[in-house]
C-alpha cells in the first residue's frame, strides 16, 4: 500500500516540517498538509509577517514529490 508524507516549506527552505506524518491515502495527505499550512500561516501573521508564501509538498514513501501546492497569504492593506 502506498503511503504519503506531508511537508510544509517556507520558500526554498524545507527545514520547516510541520506535519511529516505518514498517511494512507492522497486525500488525507492533502487535508493534513492544508491543516499544517493554515497553522503556519496563522503563526507567521501573528508575529507580524504580512506576506506569507509557503509550499505544501506531498511525497510518497520513496521521498518523491507527488504534489506541490503553493500557499500565499497577504494581509498588506487590511485595516
């Protein structure tokens, strides 16, 4: 059975590994990665970063990326 891992990267720096958990199907991997990205975006905004660019990376058990999903959050100009 194929397994999937989720990672959330900040720019090119994949040292930020929010989830890193093994999931049995791609749908669960997408949901897990999205949840991790939302938490990281909230943390970045809370410390004062107005523009956040992340990338969700979903890999298979061999470490090969099967999906790259960009995540962008902008609070610039909000009251």
